[in-house]
C-alpha cells in the first residue's frame, strides 16, 4: 500500500512538472513568436500622415491666396510651414519617447492638463479666436488646452487599466475613479461651450476603458447619461447649439451649411482647379478649418475627395494593424486610444460636411488650419509609433528580418 501511494505521489509530481514545462515552453513561444513586424505599419502610418500634411499645406496656401493680401499671404505661408515643421518635430519626439517614456510623469501631466483647462476661464490668460474662448495665450503662442488634455487623459486611462488588471471588472474600485477624472475633464471642456471637443474626449476615454477590460454596461451607461445630458443642457441654454441642432433637423436655415454642399457640387469630378472657385472666393466662413473637406471638393473635385478619403481609410487600417501587432498591454491601449482619437476626429469632420451630424467645429486632422490640432495630432501618432519602436528594441526576435538574419 505504501509503495502504491509513493508511486502515485511520483506520478502526480511528474505530471505537475510536465505541466510547468509545457507552460514555460508556451510562454517562451508566445513571447518570442515571429509575429507581424510593427515597424512596417508604423512606417506606412508615418507616410500617410506626411501625405496629409502636404495636402493640408497646399489647401491652406490656396485659401490664404484668396482672403489675404500679398504681405499677409507670405506671412501665412511661413506660419503654415512652421506648423508642419512643429508637427514633424512632435511626431519625432513622440516616436523617441513612446507611451512608456512618459508613463512615470502621467500624474504630473494630469494635474498640468487640469490647470490649463481651468486657466481658460481666467480672463487675463484666455484668448478669443473666431468668437470662441477656448484658447490659452502664453506670450506669443496661443493653443487649445482641450487638445492636449485629450492625449494626456487617454494615456492616464490606459495606465490605470493596465495597473488594475482584473480589478477593472469592479465598478466602484475599477471604473469609478477613472470616470471621475474623465468627467472632470469633460465638464471643463464642455464649460468652454466646446460640445464636439468634450464629446470626443469622453468617447475616447470610455473606449479605452472598454477595450482595457471594463464591462460594457459600466462604460455605456455613463456615456449615454452624461453625453445625452450634456447635449440636452447645451441645446436648452446655449442658443447657437440649439440653432445647429435645428439646422441639422431642417427646422432652420444656415447659409454656411448650404454653401458647403454648393462648393462640393460646383467642383464636379475633377474640381475647378487650385486657387479657383466662387465659394472659396466668396469667403464662406471656416472653409479652411471646420469645412475644409468642402474646399477640397470645390478645387479638386470628387477625385481629390476620394484621395483624402483613401488616405483616411489607410490611416485607420494601418492604425488597426499597428495596435494588433503590439504585445505590451499598456502600449497597446495607449496606441489604440491615441490613434482612435485622430480617426474619430476625422470621421466627425466628414459627417458634418456630409450633413450626417450637426456642426461641431471639428477640424480635419493634418489638413485643417490650426497649429494646436496639427501638432497635438502629430504627437499622438508619434507616441503610437514609439510603442512599435519599443517592441522592436526589447523583443528583436519579433522582427522577421532579425529572425531571418539569425
């Protein structure tokens, strides 16, 4: 009997040892497996961004030639060129550090972003641009803090989701603290009467929580209640928001919205040519920013619009492939949140121009006028590309070229 018990113990120990060996082998295989090279998608994504920047410079130069004199035109060209130099620099800085490079500074960045959002309400610090008081003026520079806050919030939420792990399934300990910080940022941006920017910030943060492992109902219910309540409140108390919603439901008339459709229709298949067109010459408001896709339609026609749409779809495709190729949970969540914010911003712009959504003052990334949007969008993409760079440096065997060489 004792000998049988001893044999049984040895058999159990052997089985446990085999299971441990199998686990170790599986872990080594999954860690060093030859997956798709993320640098391929990163390079393609970078190429798409540079192409969009080039198209944006061409469109902005064409618009400035119509509405500005010779002296101001040259100054505008210099400004647009500097914006793109700043965008490329932000792309490089984000690529150099990546999400992991700024992770330890996220608490400080969250406080700084919150302070900047509050500073917009201080009369001596805020600047008014196109009738909106959403900008912060520091010396010679004027920027929109809500753009920066969205990037910081996405990184912080991704970090919290990674640290919480399975605890994220619990609402009170997992999701609630992140929702609290998100609603603070959302409220501060909404207080600037920036409905589009606040909803975009809220949507990006909630999507990162859901992808990070939070239960769908824990994310969806706050989005419906808070987002719907915000729209209802602004539509009730803010006249211009109420007017935009009425225009969308064809209960009011807006010449700007009608002119954007007229510009696209006038462009035809191939457009009227760069620097031409009655609608752009008539000075349709915000044709260089909120409705820049309509200017593209007038000057370059359906062909130019399809080129930009193709680049936008390529951006979405390479973003998805890049996120799926990342192995680190934190880097993957950061890349997802940062890239989806750029994708959603572009999708909202297309929907507004096509009258599929009310006007929200949403720029088209890398093409519309605005230095803050260009530089912050470039920084967001650069940080996502930095995640791919970290994967190749820490796990070189994941690169097929390195595996072939070895």
